[in-house]
C-alpha cells in the first residue's frame, strides 16, 4: 500500500508499505544501512540489509536528494526517535540527484538569503520553509471562505492597464502592441467600477506591481494583494470586514492545521475583541509627548511607528489620515476635510493594509484628481462609471506577504513569497 510518512501511524506492525520521497541521509555500515526518506509530510528511517533488500548493492552510490521508492514492512521495534521504521524489501532509484548540492537541506549552517533564493527549489524542501507557504495557503483559504460567505464575489481584473492607479512613477511600462501600457499597481480603479456595475461586494487575490526602487525587508516589486470593495458601505464597514476576515483566516488555520501550529516556535491565536483604533492626530500627540518631532501631513517613520505600535498588543488601526497623504479616490472626512475617512491596519511598526471610504461623487472625484496634479481625461474610463449611478463605497488592500511576515515573525518579506521580485532579482 502506498502511504505518506504521516500516514504510517495508522499502519499495523509488519504490514507492507510503499513510500516515495527523497533520500535525505544515508549511513552505510558493515551489514546494515540506514536511510532517512523524506516526503512532504515528514521523515522516516528505512533499514536495509544485504540479502534482504533488492537494490542494496547500489546504495553506496546513492546521492543525497535522490528520488527513491521504497517498499518494505513497518515495525515499531526500533531505536529510531519517531518510534517507527520500515525494513526495506526493495529500494528503487526513480531519479538520481547530482552531487554536491548547491544548498544543503539538513546542514546546520544556514545559508544566506541570496543563496537560498537562487536555489529556491531546494530551499523549499526544508520543512520549515515550506511551512510558511502551507500556513499562507490556509490563512488565505479561511479568508476566502469568510468573504464568500459574506456575499463577496471573487473577481479577476486586468493587470495590463493604460493608466496608473494613483498616478506617480512607480509603474512598470509594458509595450502593448502600438501603445504604451503598464503593469497594474493595484486593482483599485477596477474594483470600484465593479461597484458601479452593481456586483455590490467584490474581492480579488492577485499580483500588484510596484516599480519602487527601494530595497527594504518589507517591500517587493511584485506582491500578492488581497483586495475588497463593498457598496453602500463606509470605512467603518470596511474595517470590520478586515478585522473579521483576518480572524477567520487565523481561526481556519488553527481549526484545520494544528500540526502546522505545533511546528512553530511562536504562538498563533485568534485576536480577541475589536482591533483598537487610534487617529493620525492622536498618534502625533503621542509622539510629541515622547519628544518626537511629528508634523501633520507627513508619514510616520519606521522608528515612530515602533513607538506607536509599542502601545498595542497586536493589530491596531491608524485612522483619519491627512487627505494630502492619501490617493485621490479617498473620501475626505465630512466637516474636517483636512483628514480623510481612511485607515491603515498596523501590526507593531508594520503596515499591513490601507483602506478607506472612497469618493463616489464624480464632481468631487474630478476635483480630487486635479488637486493631485492628475489629468481627469486620463481617467475617463474610470470616471464614466461614476456618472451613471455610483453607490457610496469603501474597501481596502492587504498585502498577503506582509501578513505572513508579521504572523510568522519573519525577518525579510522575501521569505514570504515563493519567487521574489526585488530591485535586482528576476530569476528564478
Ligand atoms: P508602504 O507605505 O509600506 O510602502 P503603501 O502605502 O505603498 O505601502 P498601499 O499602496 O497602501 O501601500 O498598499 C496596500 C498594502 O499592500 C500595504 O499595506 C501592504 O500590505 C501591501 N504593499 C504595498 N506595497 C508593497 C510592496 N512594495 N511590497 C509588499 N507589500 C506591499
């Protein structure tokens, strides 16, 4: 019977099994050899003996990370730590690995991030590295389920676009036949148009491209954006959806993958209660009280965000950002238009999400475009959607890799994406 390593716990003493995987380690003694076979669920010791195991004579030529198929009998009469091993009847090479490996899988010396990324297919064979993506997948699955159950439609908007979402120079140009096009920075304009189209609640998980030249542990040039937009809703509704979406992702992970959680060094719990909120102005007051110079209209530095984040246990919102700091589509706060109905979700000093109530009045939108030195004519495809009945609406964009970064306490966002695109890397 073909089984995964994790399935061996349900197999009876002496029963015959077939295991497929990689040869992680091999130790050849005089009349006995030990192999550690690894598959995507774990590792198991395989014992083989001359005369008992077909293929024994080629063991001495087998290289680490060779793909093998082992058939044999399970036994719990073993000295191995896992309390179970397989006595091999046959060991077959399915595909040999070249030697030496450019990156060790079990070597205790951990390689630098560049070597790891260059050999990402090997790096990902390390269970703790693969775990990042297993957890990411579960978090996203839980969030998807929540939005689906909350009446959101999953959509897919174009990534090749004619206009910048927010203007600015942070765009990758693409030659689109005879025209100049760009890779989209964000699905913002398209998800808003879908509110005018009457879909009412949409979400999208897809790539976002930023031609930002900075090289930091929290920026990528291509990242995965989880976006929502909801009709007949404001920033408070959007914040609630974000809070509940994140909680649902974590709840799903904990409920379905206890073994993942158990393998981590840090705790993962569903946050209790509402995420606290602090206004931008109150952040300034707080910083000033600690002797920091913080001016209205300026973004906080990472050091300042550390001070603000120090006040909170986990996730918290910074609300009412200055209108001058936010994109043209951000709705000003009625009666106090220097600030806006906007928010960022933060975790310690890290920004995880930006969101807001959006401008729905076409005249106000045109005015806001002009005030940001953008030409409304460049946005006519978008503005049209506001001229024939656009509901009030709100939404946000959450960086999946930033979420993994903070949840798993990673040092560098490149660890949270399979094949990072950064200032210098476009392969693998
Ligand atoms: P930052 O100030 O950190 O550069 P931003 O204000 O440009 O981010 P938004 O455009 O508001 O970010 O994007 C919304 C979310 O998308 C962010 O909160 C973050 O989670 C994610 N994000 C944005 N830019 C990047 C990036 N370059 N790399 C990874 N994630 C990003």
